[in-house]
C-alpha cells in the first residue's frame, strides 16, 4: 500500500469537537538524533500551519512526548549482546528494541525548537514506566496502562482526532489504531508524518492496516 493509492478526505472544517494530536516531535527523532526519522524535521512548518487552523477554529491541540527513564527496557543497551533494531518481544516491550532515546530531561527528549508548542492545550508523556514501552499516545504497550489522553479528549467532547508527527509506522500508527478502539473518528495526516520503515515494508503494512480499520486519510491542503 503506497500513499499514492489512498483516497483523501476533502473540505475538512475544524470545530470544537476536533483534536490535533502531534506525536513525538522531539530532537531524538529528528535527523542527527539518537533514533532519527529521515526528513522528520521537514514536516514541522506544515504541522504548525495546521495547528494554527485548529487553534483559530476552537479545536484542541495535544502534543505527545516520548519520556523514558535512563536504562529503559525498550533500549537495546538493557540487554547484553542485543543491538538497536533487533526484534525482541516481552510483555510491554517490542517488537523492536531501540537505541537509547528520549531520556527524560536530556536534549534529545525536548521538542524541536521550531514546533509551536504554544498552540498545545496539553502535553501527554508516555514511556515513563521503566519496563513498559509506549508507542501509542493512548495506552502503553502492555495494553493496560492508559496515558489519560482518552479521558482528556472525552471530557472535552472530542469526536474526531487528526494524527501527525513521528514516526508514521510506530507511534502515529499505534495512536491511530487505538483511537478507533477508544471510539474516536480518526484521520491520518499522511503528508505531516514520516516513517522509519523498520522492518522494511512496515510503512506500507501500517497504511493498509489503518485503511482496513476504518481510519480516514487526508492532507494538509484539504482543510478549509
Ligand atoms: Zn521510545
């Protein structure tokens, strides 16, 4: 499944039942960071423009922030003989283990300075349990520990969520899938995200899964 094969929703008008979820726009996921996503910094300006639309239309803007303690169990360095990118599965961790990244209070865990954080109503941190990874902004990888995002959005009567940020095939994908499970109408902003495609083919599989799950796709220029 390629982005070119997707159908995009058109003429989207934002209102106060809509939320923009901006996923993990942190230095460690940018080119030069510990877990870089290619061209991850090239979507920042357009994300800011869309965040501005949400702000001026009374939508709710949420940032997520990957926020690991040192020696987190999602890091390959926690396992002798393992390397970043290796497949690894245990309760709350996997299917891949990663280089050390987004360690709390380090430069790499900070949001990119160009991201307009002032538009955000809330920042949801995830991945802070030492033994549990969290790709999704809603629920950690043990599928039990909620971040509080669903409750926050429900209390504000949010019906539609729009997802952008990094990385397409991990944190954005899992947030989108969980968004459906939590009862939201989910839109994926395909030109406001970049993927890592690990293992190869993962981006394509993620897009296909999302389509099958009923997630809608759109692009920046389709907001009115
Ligand atoms: Zn992480």
